[in-house]
């Protein structure tokens, strides 16, 4: 029986635990693959495979078909040793690269704050959840900017702290949503749709800024994917506002609020 080999990939495009679950499920479907573990904190997938030459192409196809990107890392036990403190090639870090990331940080974090205020003005849980998404993307972009030259271990620790902070914000949104379930309050649909439409424009601008860099650094590719996918999510919030207005019920808003963090 062939001995299993340990293989690690950096996964680009994950921004929540459900993304990690999708990636893990896709890898587990491949025959000969076992013990798949995906970390949202470090963006690393580790798996055991009995025949890397035969199985890994199928793993890569299965995961990339979901819209994620895989970059294989050095295998555990190679002569170079553990790469937790390895500093990657920095040739891609140009002034234009840094400027693009700073623009995305300001767009996401700035509009995240605006949308938090807007969510309270409109009484919309979907806007609250979307604002949390903006803040999270802003933090991911900022981490990608300040972590240039950091080793994997340092990036993982910083990402873990970021995850804890976002989890606390997420629990706040969940608590607020539960309160709205028992104390029904119909959101202001025009404000809700207006803020969501502007959010879509902000995400499109962020994606446009990153287009020249989306095939370079993994962090920029991840943020570009987030911005592109979130623009679609913003249109869903606009649609939810229309349904709220049509049926005169807050439930479409509450449903979209829970769906925003699962997307």
C-alpha cells in the first residue's frame, strides 16, 4: 500500500467559514484524499494523498471550479524545512501595488462605517451584515498591506486576531437580528436600497482598482475576488429592499442579513 503524502495549498478567495467548508468538501470528494483541513485564519489547506501525481490535479480542478485559487506550498518534511517563517518574493510590491491596496482599504473601511450608520437609519439588518462584510474586507486588505514580507506564522497570528474581532462583530449582528425577529420593525426600503446600491458601486470601484494586480500577489487576488462577489451580494440587498416594500414585511431583510455572512 502506497504511503500517504502530506500536501499543503494556499487558498485564495476564502473570506468566511462557509468558504472553508466548501473547499474542504470539494477536496474530500476526490478519491485517495484524506484528512483534509482548511484554516480560514492562515488560508491554508492541508491534506493527505496516496498518489500526488494522480490525485492532486483532480483536487485542484475540484476546488478551482468553485471559484477559488490554489497555490501549492512546500510539502512538510522537505529539505528546506518548515516554511512558517519563510518570506516570499517581494518583487511584486511596487508603489502602484501599495497604492491600490490603500485605496481598497479606505473604500472598504470607510464605507463600512458609513453603512453601519445607514443600517441604523434604515433599520435594516441586511445593511448591518453588509457593513460587517465591508469592515472585514477592509481588515483583510490592510493585513495584506502591512504583512508584506511577514512569514506564514506571523500572518496566521494576525489573521486569527482579525477573525476574533470579526466574530465579535458578527455575534452583535446575530443578536440584533434575533431581536428584530421578536420585535418586528419594517426597514425604510428607500434608504436600504440606496445604501446597498452605493455599496455595489464601492465594490465595483475596488475591483477595478485591483484588476491590474489580480494575477500577482495572493492577497490582492483574494481581495479582488471578495470585491467582485460582494458586488453581487449588494444587488441581493437591493432586491431584498424591493421585496420588503412589496410584501410590507421585514422578513426579506432578516433573511438577507443571515445570507450575507454565509455567502
